[in-house]
């Protein structure tokens, strides 16, 4: 069914693993299309509440776009490709939380994919960068926008205009990643966080993600108004009643997503 990715489900957590280790998991068009298909499949699966996105092998999360596809491609061709396969936007707009599990090189389109996810957890051997400037181009998958919102204009400008790589420790220091752990502990740590989220109400997870995303899309007044609306909408769910009842009864809630 999939040639370039591995899709698997562990309990309430779905995994999408880019599986092109010989190419350092570089993103070509077929891989992007398969990722979109997998996201659609996981989005429709009500048993899956959280998604982990990663790459196979020990060297790379995603080392960037497959540069071999760039040769001879015109401006109009490239614009059409990016418009047709909006993989990065798909992560950001996915209704369920998405965690990037970063196991090695996270460069170019790989960094942009990580930026599109909701939380980033990196192994201590990970390397980050937007090296597009070295090819005479700039990031085109949201790097100039999402990186700037995450780490600030000054640091984003430096990374994008120099093409320099930074290590995992610096990435954490500037706010690019949430956690850095030893490579051997990466999947266990990430899955533990995903499972913690998966115990929560799927409705509240979706509303919480949407409201946080609104902080960078709206002005403060619009964001606050939208937060009230999403907060109130949670009160229409059976999960809200279960959560309140469980709290009062001093027991663990059992959320159903209804």
C-alpha cells in the first residue's frame, strides 16, 4: 500500500515513518503524497488520538527535499508542485496532535516538516538547519514563517541566510524543540508523551490545538474571542460531563470522544 513510508498503529497512537534511509529520508513527490494519504487514513480512524511522525534509520529524520527533482524544474512547475502537495500545512491543520520524533538530520524540508508538527522531540545527535540558501533558493515549505514565529526573527534570519546547522542542544535553547533525549530513549520518551495525550478527551485535544494555533494566526482580541467559543463548545460534549464527574468522584476519567 505504501512504498516510501511505514504506517503503523500502537494503541491510540499512529506512527508515520518516512522509509527512505538510503536517501536520508529525503522528501520526493511520491513520499509527500503517501504522507498525505496516511494522514487522511489516521484522521478518519477514531481509535487514533495522537500521531508521531519520524524517519527510519539512525542518521536522519528527514534530510530535506529530494534535490534530484529540482534539476530543470521551472518556477511554474515548482509552484504547482508545492501547491498540489501541501504536506506541511496538512500537519499544522490536522485535527489531532502531531509529535515530530527527530532522529538525526532535520534539514530543509525536514526542518519545515518538524516545524509544522505541534511538538518536537529530538535525539541528542539531531542536527537542524535551513540550508536552501546554499542552492540559491529559500525555504518554500513554511520555513521563513513558522521558524520565525517559533524562535524569533533574529535567529530565523541567521539560520536562513547562512544555511548553518545547529545541534540539538542549541535547538532546544532557542525553542526550536521541546525536549532532547538520548537516541536510545527517543521512541520510548516520545511514545510516553503521546500516550499521555491520548488519555485525554479527543474533543479537548482538537479544541486545544486549534486555539493554540490561532495565537499566531489572529490578533490577541480575535484569539481570545475564539478561545471562549472553543472553550464553550467543549461544554456540549459527553467528555466534559465525564471529566467533571470523574474529578468530583476522585477517579480517572474515561473519555470516549463524544
